């Protein structure tokens, strides 16, 4: 009976491994292409800014920097909320299973609280 299941299992595992590594290589390749395109467009934008009058070019660069700071802060807030929700969910789940280990969910919850505290109190206001 074990010999009968050996070949299909080996076939499934080998096909799964090939699929996984193919996906990883295509995802890495596409990510590198995206980064290359972004760098090209950014350099073209900087060339156009250099051709603009000094004040408007500097204003555009300041606005882009401000937007990057704001986006980073919003990402921190979202990450903090996700970690906090995950921690609360783990605490509820573990409390239903065994009350003795339900405080293990406090770890991701505290990570979320730390991210939110940093985003609201310590992050540069940029």
C-alpha cells in the first residue's frame, strides 16, 4: 500500500517545488523590472525639473518629500492597527482554547501599540 502512494506523492511534491520556485523567480524578475522603470521615470522627472525655473522645481521636490513622509506615517499607522487587531484576535482565539496561554496574543498587540505610538508621537512631522 505504501509503495502505491509513493509515486503520486513524489510527483505532487516535485511539481509543487517546481511551481514554487518558478513563481519566486518570476516575482523577483517582475519586481526588479518595476524598480528599474521607477528609477528611469524618476531620473526623467529630475531632468525636467532641472529645466524648470528654480522656485517651481524646488517646490515640487519639497512636495514630493512631504508626500513621502506622509505616506510613511500612514503606513506605520496602518501597520500598527493591523498588528493590534491580530494581537486581539490571537488573544480571543487562545482564550477559547486554553485560558492559561491567552496572554501570548499580547505580543503582537503590543507591537501594534508601539507602531501606533511611534506614528503619532515620535515620527517626524515632515
